C-alpha cells in the first residue's frame, strides 16, 4: 500500500470542467483559455459555461442573467445577521445564513436552478453583514445591474465605477474554478453522500477559510505592510525563509511555473492602478521574493500564486481586507457547484483508505 501525503498526484475522478497544466502554466474551463474568458465574457456567461459545458443562447442569456439578481434575505435572516456577534468572521456568517437557507429547496439531487439560488444569495449576505456592522441599511440587488456591479453597489450603496466592475468580473472569472483544490474536493466528498446542496457548499466554505488556501490574500497585504519598502524587502524575506516560514502568495501544489491567474491579475491591476505606490511595491517585492526563494529553496520551483495579486486587485477596487476571502468565496462557489453537479451526474460515495501503522495485538490489562 503506497501512501501519498496530501493526496499528491492521486487521480480520483475524470472531469470535463477544467484542466490545469502546471508545467506550461495554463488553465482552461471547458476547453476555453481562462485569460480569454476574462477579457471577452461576463461572469454570468462563464458560470453558465462551467455548469452546462457551453455558452447560453442569446435568448437564454437574458433569463439566466436575471436569476443572478434573485438573491434576497428574509426578515428572519436579516435579523440573524444583525444578532451575530461582530467578532464572527464573514465566512462563518455566510455559513450560518446558508444553513438557515438549507430548506427543502436544496435537497438532493443538485440542479443548476438550485445552484443559482445559492450562488445569488452569497453576495447579498456579505453586503448585508458589512452594512449592518457599519450601522447602514441593508440593500437588495438592482435589476439593471450585473452580478459584479450589484455586489459593489450593495456593499457601498452607490453605483460602482465601470473600471471596478470590470476588474472584479475579471477576478471572479479567473478564480471561479481550479480543479480539485482542497475546498472543491471537500465539496465533492460532501456531495457524494447525497447531502443537500447548501450543506456541500458550507463544507467547501469551511475548507476555503484556512490561511494556506483561501485565507492567504489578506496575509499577503499584511506581509507587504510589514515589509514596508523595497529597501527592506530582501532582508525581511530572507529572515523569514531562513526561520522556516512560508511566504504568502507563493507556492502551489500544481504550478511549477507562474500561476497564469496571477499574471492575468497583475495586468488587470496594472491597467487600473499601475501608478499606485502599493502596486509598485507589490511588483518589486515579487521579484525580490522569487530571487530569494530560488536561492534559499533551490530545488523547489516556487512561483507566485493567484493569491498574491488577488490582494492587489481587491485593494484596487477598494475592498477592505476582511472581504478578500469572502469575495473569493463568491466566485469559487460557482466552481464548487460545477463539481457538485458533475459528481451527482455519476455519483459514487468517496471513501478512500488509510494504512494503519499503530500498535497491534495490544491486550487489555487486568490489574
Ligand atoms: N514560501 C516558502 N517556502 C515554500 C512556500 C512558500 N510560500 N511554498 C512551499 N514552500 C516550500 C516548503 O517549505 C517545502 O520546502 P522544504 O521541503 O524544503 O521544507 C516545499 O516548498 C514544498 O512545500 P509544501 O508545503 O509541501 O507544498 P504543498 O504543495 O503542500 O503546498 C501551498 C502548497 C499550501 C500552496 C504552499 O505553497 C503554501 O503554503 N503557500 C503559502 C500560502 C499560499 O499562498 N496559499 C495560497 C495558495 S493558492 C489557493 O489556495 C487559492
């Protein structure tokens, strides 16, 4: 029996949803290059593609788009949002409110109709909680705005800048799906038990929350704050690496070259905020970190991952740090649901094995 720690290199399913080429640094959704999708399509279209394998017909697209604006909260859920202690983090708030939605409408088997209902609720929950903490009125999505525009509108209460909407949309498209990462695998494991769709998404959210998965981007900003200036970068980074710490926003199980999403995001931020001192610091620190990593970890092929420039793009659209992981959760919910639908189409409960290495033939002692 061979054990692969972290399931490294273990193939557990066939999928038609996406392919990552870790050597070439490419990512495709249903045959389409993700960089191209981010430039030419809307998030709503990409979700349709991920869940259905093809783009919607123009007549279908309008109906589909309207569903993205259907997220709303009951009075009881708004009340729950207000009552939850301010210390509770946003992912836990989303999980709690999704649990309260987990009614009969999400029961097995999952469908795209159920999926859209769940996905549409998440930005509404995030915005309602944010505004409740600020003592402001909670807002509902507007029919005339896109999914990305509505998120920013519901958070800020004003119509967002088109450049911010475009940047958020590109970010959401680039991060919607990424194979069997920890949270997506969690979603598939939960779904394989034929649990309801809300529960499978809640399980995935719990995995995403961890600091070395979806929790990394706010730590990237913390790291850049601590570094403070280009002059301090090399010594700060070297000290951390020699002390055995990991640099947030670097390293990936699959990519042995730069994560293509990191490159695409860097260019989106450059287009909108290229002159900002914090962006220039991020770019310079990236170069220095890669050079020090090559020296300190010469055989490890550690490159920039998507989280590094996630921090930059979310800063560019003026979102606070505590919303970085929740904002990522919105797009990744689309990927989780694509996998839950695929799992359900040909389900077998996921049940791997472990190798016992504990003691054998122990006897209960009679004193
Ligand atoms: N900084 C310094 N060294 C690193 C880093 C890093 N960011 N990432 C990996 N390494 C080193 C490890 O120290 C280890 O070296 P060693 O064997 O000499 O001790 C080697 O590379 C292998 O590292 P593992 O942790 O075994 O790699 P794994 O594939 O398990 O982990 C992970 C991948 C979790 C992403 C890791 O690179 C990491 O923790 N990065 C920092 C956190 C981060 O940015 N996470 C976001 C990932 S993207 C996402 O989840 C959406």
